[in-house]
C-alpha cells in the first residue's frame, strides 16, 4: 500500500486524477485507475528494495498482465468509458534505495490489451 500511495501521489503531481484504487473483479485486479484529459491509465504498481533481479517494472508477468486487462475492462464497462476515452496499461516501478528514498520509473503503455509488451 505504501508503494501504491506513493505512485498515486506521484501521478497526481503530474496532472493525473486517481479514479479508483485496487479495483477487483472476478479474475482480475488493477492497482490504480488514473485519468488525464481523455486518457485513462490502468496502472500496476511494483516495488522492491533491491534490484538484484531487475527493476520492479520488469516483474509483471504475462498472467498478471491478463488479470490487469480483465479488471480494466470490467472497470471501463462499469464506468461507461470504453468508447469515449483512450485506454492504456502502465506500470510504475518503485525501487527503494539504501537510504529509503524511492526511485520511480513510469512506463506508459507498458503492454497492450492482449498483454503483449512492445
């Protein structure tokens, strides 16, 4: 939750409005739903205290991407925004340095609705 709150504040500082947190549906979950102008981003937040196994943004598996897409489609249908907004899937990775300070990396459009990474 600490990482999600930090990511939400970071997005808000950049002009995004947080529409939902931890939206769950059968078969899926998305950490943050954020909007700016006509774009809605479904954001997965990952954090680590070390990068021995890569940066946190690299840790979103194919199966996790599918679960995010399911939750995003569910949220977008309920909100009635599928036709009116550009929808995308982002990942925010937070790497906590030894002194506890966060390094935030935001990958916009990290994967598509099929869960494919460019």
